[in-house]
């Protein structure tokens, strides 16, 4: 767990009385530094309404110094149009806007960011890569296949064992799938629709077809 660092300008912020994590004050650009690569700004909606350029100037001051940046906005006022504008500013400066309905909720987010312990990539190496050093795709491919409506977990396991990876599955094609036990025409069609058919129909082809149908109708009339 990291120690929370607060900006000197936050000393009179009433939300601090709810904090249950250790913190120190320092002369920093953001209002909060949660981790080495994450920071945050605090603003109330009422203050944002009175000082329309305040938040954007603060975000510009921070720039790209931190990888993860959030704005904690306390909703002590109403104003959908203002929230839309604040969200636009946050998106433009790569900040995430988080809306809080109470001061206690603001603190919960602050403490959550401080206590957050991201996992390293070692878990991926341990769980996903076998002794041969090759990426084991069975777990992910089975999960994807099982999400298809007519494909059972048994079907997923059979296909994963046969084709080893999603790439191998696609390369196998309809003929390869139908050769697997438990995969008939209906399930083969489901796999074809998921992996081989285009995601979107050809718009130009549809327009040409509609035009031909209209011309035929006009001739009949």
C-alpha cells in the first residue's frame, strides 16, 4: 500500500475528515497522488459552475506526468449541461471523470486508489505459458467457444484439443469442425457464423439489390 500525498491546497477540504489512510501534504500539481503513476483532482460541481476554466487549467498543468488520472467530482449541485462539458474536458486531457454523490463516496474512491495493488505480468506467465514456453490457448479458446449459443463445454474442449488455438480453429474451417465428434451441421453453421462470416453485410451490395427490386416493381406496374 502506498501513502497518499495531498496537495497543500487541499488542507481545508472537508472530505479529509473521513479519510482513514495515512497521508502527507506536499507542493504537487495534482490534488492527490495515489500511486507513483496515478493521481487525481477534486472539484465540486458548484465550484465548477462558478469557475468555468479552473478544472481545465489544472489538467493542463499536470499534462502527461502520470499514466492514470482521474477527476473526483462531488455533486453538490445539479446541471447536466455542465457535466457534459466537464466530461468533454476530461476526455480531451485523458482524465477519467468520476461522479460522487457524497463526501464519504469521494473518500472511498481515494482510499480505493491508494490501496489498489495491480498484478504484475508474472501471473500471466505462470498460468498461461506451459513448460514448452508456448502460449497455451486452450483456456481462452474454450471460454470463447462456450459463449456461442449451441456450443457446449464438451464441444469446446473437443475443438480446443483438435485445433490447439483459435487460429488453428479458423484455419480448420467448416469441414474440419464437422469431422469432430459432437459437431453437426447446426453447430457447424453456428461456428461458421461466428468465425468465418463477415461481421457486417456489404452495404453497396444491399443497395444494388434494393435498386434492382424497385426497378422490377416499376416494370410490373
